């Protein structure tokens, strides 16, 4: 089931650059479900986010800017990019959709303050929960699908939200006890927005201090809980779809491998990114492929740029396109210092 990548496909990468305004800086790149690439940047005053969207062949699709927001989550959806955009100097954010089909910037929510916990829906869209314990599910174009309150269901404060491959949402609250252990309370909200009863998910006897918890989707509807702090990352437990008790970490991860992983398009397996430094012409990313059964299916190493670049960021889109954000190049001309943003990609490499 896992795709076999030929050497000629790895050699056929696309490359693009974009110059910033004076004293501007480069931000991240991403890919949408149609294989279109976005490159983002910020001006010197940090008061806006500029972007350029390229078609899979590298030709210009459209470009624009978002005022009063200098960064944005770039969650690639079938028609564009969905995510929170953040005000640079105020505790404000908006849900934004960059519509690549109609070439429009659409604001999908009122300004939000305070903490938000969110997770991308693997089948499209974004689910969020605020401090008021209200869960909201947005479609892949940012329209509100449903909203439900867990104020009378979840007794503790929310700490982490996850969405599985069936569109069900799991909310976890983690409370420290007097003995030093941590009790994890959970509530499932199904794909239609109907909440279940709260349940005691598990007890962490020695929880890591100052940990940030995340829930990552597994194939067949599972979610995997991780904890990360300044000492590193650990996999804690798994949850089956709508199950009210925790299970073990999958065997293919229980060997201590804490590298991030993503689902391959079509549910054909998992992809885990790592880096190698054997090539003196620059760092290279390497993808380790794992079948749904947990069987290792080998590695795919991205070729070096040949320019001595260090590793920066890499991701895979819903259509299997791999995009790599390369380190920016600062041009220190005395009259107009600026940065050159760079990205390269492999259209539909893991389709």
C-alpha cells in the first residue's frame, strides 16, 4: 500500500524564490490539497503578512496580504489554506481562509482572545475549544459546522484537543493531584457535534513537568497522546475511536522513536521525518515509511540542494506533495537590505 518512490521523481523538484520588502523576513511555506504552494513573509514593522501562491508547476496563481496579522497557521485544505492569523502586538486572533479557487482572503470569526486549543480534522477543517469549554468545528473552507458546550460535562480545565480520521473530537483535561500524579479526564464529541459522558482516561504517576500535550491521529480512528517539555518528548497512551479508556502506544513507536509523523494520503500508512548530514553539500530530510500494520517500508531521502543549506522545515500535503522551506538568504545591500525566501517541492510525490 505504501507508495514506491523512483529516483527520477526525487530529481524532478520545483524551486521558487521571493524577495521581501526592505528589512522584511521570511515565514513558512505549505501546500494545499491541490498541490498549490504558499510562501509567506513579514515586513519590517511586522504589521501584515504577505503571501504568494504558486501552482504545482511553479507558475503564479495569486498573491496578497493580510493586514494587522503577521503570522498564520497554514493548514492545507482542498481549496486553500485555513488557520488562525495572529495580531503581532495584541492578544487577538482570527480564523482565516485563503481561498485559492476564488482568490479571496476570508475572515471566518470574530476576534478571539484568551487560550484556544485546536486540532486539524484529518478529513478537512479545524476543531477548536476555548476557555469557556465550547467546542467548535469548522469546515475545510472555515464555515462553522457545529458548536457544543462541555461546561456541564467536563469538570476540569481543557488541556488538549484531538480529531481522529472519522471526524470525532477528543478533549482531555489533566489535573495534578496532591500525591504528584496527574488524573486525565476525557470527553468525546462525535462528528455530528454530540458530546458523550466524561470518563477517567488514565492516571499519570509521574507526569513530566511543564509539559505540552498533543493528540495525533492514527489510522483506523485512533489518537495518540504525547507529552513534551524541555527534556524531550514521550508517547503516553493511545485512544481508540470513541473509546473511554486508554490503550498502549503502538509497537512501531514504543522503541523510543519520538520523531513527528504524518498520515500518508489515502490512509496508506505513516511518514516520519528525520534528518541526515552525510552529504557535505547540505543537510537532507529523510522520510521513513511505515505500513498501517506497523511494518517498516524503507526510507525516502530528499536530494540535497547542492548549496550547503541547513535543514529548516518540511511537510506533506493532502495530495502527497512534499514542500521544503529552505533557509532564507539575507542580502545586506546598504540602500535596501532584504531577504530572499526560498522553497522547493515535489508535486504529488506520495500520491
